[in-house]
C-alpha cells in the first residue's frame, strides 16, 4: 500500500500511511455527506486560524500569515456550500470529528508554552497534510471529471497551508525540535489511520 502514494506526495507531506483506496468510492456515492463534512472542515480551519491569532498577537509573522488564510478557508467553505446548493443538496449538521479529537488527545497538555505552541502548529500541519492527501485521492479517483477538478483546487491550497504551518513552527522553535516532534506526530497519525474505520461520509 505504501507504494501507492507517489514519492512526491510522500516527501512533501511526510504522511506514513496512504488512504485506503476504497474510501474514494465510498465518498463518491455519498456526495451530500462528504460535502457537508468538508464544509465544516473548512469552517473549523477558519475558526482555528482566528483563534491562533487571538492567542498569539505577539507573534507578528503568525498574525500576518494566518490573516489571509482565514479568508481563504472561509472562501473554501463558500465554494463547498455553493456546490451543495447547485446540486440541490443540503448542508447537514456538524458531526463529531473523531480524527481531530484523537489528534487533540496527543497534544501536550502540560509542558512549556513553547511546547504547546509547537503542537498547535503541528496538529494544523497534519490536518492540512491529510486533507491534502484525501483531496488528491478524490481528484484522481472520482468518476466525475468536474468533481476531480473541484478537489484538485482544494488539494493545491491545503498543500500550501501544510507548508505554512511547518514554516511558522520553524520560525519560532528550533528546527531540530520541530523535526523530532513532527516525526512523533506522523507516527501517531499512522497508528490512528490504521485503526480508523473507512468512512465515505467523512473527509478524515
Ligand atoms: Fe481549506
Ligand atoms: Fe487549509
């Protein structure tokens, strides 16, 4: 299974386990569900960026870099909403985000402010990386040409966001420390993905 992820993607994202290929087919037949879940992922990304700005006003680079991301993520939400509307589908209710909740469990609760900050950057980087990989899967595997293009745009955007969160982490924390903790996150995420149910109604 490891081979299925192109070397390019693996190098960029560092993810240790590619998405189960069955997931795309499951997602494709539950478009209303997957678009609803996606819509909330974009909302949560915007909200989290606002919250990071509120908690770190002294970090100028972070404030300057995340401000436009808030707009971009909200723009993504609107794109997904427009797609639902166009198809006569409904935005459903927000569901429990098992993947993100499990990642939060791995975040350092005690520790120094620097350690907590690092984990906040890396959890965002990881969510962006996995979202990017999932959008890549959809953009390559869906039957519908229009939807393949639709997801391709998200894939490119989220790859940029992944890079940004790593860059921000390395701007404020020693690179060696960032790399070491990133490895731990990747390992944790691999185990998490491996033990997660393949669900076509969820982005993660
Ligand atoms: Fe997004
Ligand atoms: Fe993003």
